[in-house]
C-alpha cells in the first residue's frame, strides 16, 4: 500500500488522529464517482462514513451528483438510474437509523429537511430528473412542484433556527 502521504484518505485519517479533530457535520455535495461507477460510489460512501465516525459528527449526509446516477444507462440492466445509490450501505444520502422517511422524501420529492436544535438543513436533489429530458444532461433542475412543496414545508415549520443550510449539487 501507499504511504499515508501519498493517499489522501489515509493522510486525512492520520491528521484527524494526530490533531484530535472533531466536526459537527460532514457533507458530501455529490459526485462520489464518475460515470455512475457503482463500486467507486460505494467505496467513497463507506470511506465518508468512516470519516464521520472518526470526526464524531452529529450529522453526516450528502446529495446526489450528476456523475453518481446511471442516467446514461451505461451499466447493463439499468432500469432506474438511482437504484444503485438507493441500495448503498450505509443508506444514502442520509445514513443512520431513523432516517428512512427523510431518504424516501429525498428520492420521491427531490428534497428532504433535517432539523437539529438550532439548525435546519435542506437537502435538495437537483439531479432527481437528470437525463429525463434532452438538455437535462447539461445541468441540474428544481421543478416548480418541488419548489411548491418546499415552500409548503417551510410555511408549516414553526421552528426557530440559528442556522439554515441548503445543500445541492452544482
């Protein structure tokens, strides 16, 4: 194997251990892999989970990047471009027990809200319709119905938050 100085993940593991680094959040803004490489995406996600544990984060989550989805149907047998991501362990994009409804919302509604005591986070799946229209491969999109559902959620959320985060790809 390569020495830690030549392997970015090992170097980061070493740094975290040596400096006793902790973090509140670990956020992956998408593109775990290239060309929907399932093995690479799973490897990256597993490594991020290890980093989250080492950093003792309160929350670890991600959003989908255009390179994570098999929207070009490169893998034999692809029917739904997001199936490989939905099958990953720990669960993607929001690992941890008790996050099933947030994950379902993320895939079905193209967004999910996570709330902590003082922090509200919007995870926005701007790649949820990637590849469905001709020009969709060139950019992400937030549909009008998705924006309407987000607006409705916000109108019904009576919480007060010190920090509001919106996480999306691109």
